[in-house]
């Protein structure tokens, strides 16, 4: 059976995760789109932590009779892997979009320089970060 | 093309090469003094060049931002060019410019900052398929409850806005199904939103390509966004907000 202390501690940790995620969204430091997986993680972990019978049953199905909380650990790990994988795809998409933006900006600058020859040296050659003293 | 005291029609479009010419022409036919800006949301079918050939200003996004990002680009354009009034019509032709006087009326009379055309404000109007109807009803009820104002069509993109409305949305606009969350945004910023009944045409091109799983995802996401938006603190804009 799952020790009561572990159930309490794991429930508290899951609640804390949910609270932190909500606050991050509210402060606009996390977009809803990227928060849904974390919320799902928090809710699943909270259910498994608080619903002791359920955790024991699932542990029974998987043949983990000696220490059911191991299931909590396994589920948490699984979710972390999924979140990481998802973020990798998001990161890849961002990298592609970043390339596209840089190209568009460079092409626009070239066109702007063509239109106003007086500023061409400044518009094109200007370094991204001004040189210090 | 630039002017003050003038109106701009914002038309977001994603792969609407077949419909966009008709939309631009219909707006022009309704009122030749309207400037039309088509925000091309990363189309691959030549939507931008078709729109430009009809005399619309075209803002072509380098890649697909999604409807919210595209529409907000239009509001930024309107704010930056100093328009006092903006109307928004979708690029697929479902919004009929002939209905625009209904939207513009409350703004011209100073009764509203933002007016939304609703398909459901009158009974017996538009009947969408069941799955869509469930989502639409859910959001209409939830938004009405949160904003303590009866809202019947939270996903309508048929809108007219005065300068305060333009400034608000230019500075802050949500992304997927943006109109739902935007309603709460308007409420939290204490702008006046009015719904008027309008008729909409069936979409001329393409299907609403939303699968069941995606709609569940959007429902969850937008519902979460609604509650978060309610929990946020917002600045109440003064008479003239410079925006961003």
C-alpha cells in the first residue's frame, strides 16, 4: 500500500505545480498553448496522488506490488518526456521561422537601400550592436 | 491612401485566392471611400497578388501566424495609419458588406466601441452542425456569465471598431479562436461591446477543416484562456490611448 505521507506530499507537489503554471500564464510568461501539457501533467499526478485506491490498482495491473508510489514516478517521467519532445518540435518550428524572418528583413533592407541611395551605407552596413568606446 | 477620419476594412485571408477578389470588390462596391487592407497569413496560392490586383493594400506575413496574429496585424496597420474606424471581414466571403451599416450604426451614434455581427442574435438564423453548435453554445454561455452581458456569437469575426477598439486590439489580441477571449478582453478594459444581428453567407471556399480532437483541444485552450483573462489585471484606457 501507498504510505499516507507520500500521498499527501505528492498531492501537495502536484497542486503547487498547477498553481505555478496558472500564475505563469496570468503573468503572461507562459502561453496557454504551451501550458496545457503541464496542466494535464499536474492533474494526472494530482489524481494519482490523492486517489490512493486508484494508484494501488494500477500498480497491481503492472505487477508493482511492493511499492505503488513507483507508478507516480514512472508517470511523472513519462509526462516529462512528452513535454520535452513537444518542446523540441516547437523549438524546431521557431528556428525555421527565425530563418525566414532574418531573410525577409535582409531582403527588405536591400530594397530600402536601393530606393534611398543616400542612406545605403548606413542601412546595409550598420552593425546590429553599436561598437563601444 | 493614408488618412484620418477614414475607414479601413481589414480582411485576414489564408489561401483564399478564389474568394478574395470578390470580397475586395464587394467592399469597394459598398463604399468606394473605404481603404481595404488584406492581411495575407502566409498563403501559398497567390492570395496576396490577387488582392493587390484589385487595389487592396496587402500586408503579407512571412509565414502563417494563425488567425489572431493576422487580424492583429490589421489592427496595427489601422492604428499606425491613423484610421478612426475599422471594420473586419473574413477573406472567405462569408461576411456581406451590405450588412456593414448595422455594424457601423452603434459606433457612429457613440453607443459602442466595438460592434460584433452575430449570426444567432435572432432565432431561426444560421444553423451550424451539431459539434460546432456545442462549442459555440458553450462559449456563448461562459462568456455571457463572465462578462455579465448577453453574448450570442463569440466566434464571429464580423466587427466594426472605433479608435479605442483598434488601439486595444492592436496592443493585445489572442491567437486561436481569438474572438472568444477578445470579448473578455473588451469587458476587462471596460470598452463597450454591442452585438447586432446579421446574416452570413455559407463559406464560399473550403471546409472548416477542424477535426474533432482539434476542437476538443481548442475548447480546453480557449476555456483556460478565458479564466486566466478574467484573473488578470488590465489597464483601463483613458480617452485616447496611444497603443503600441
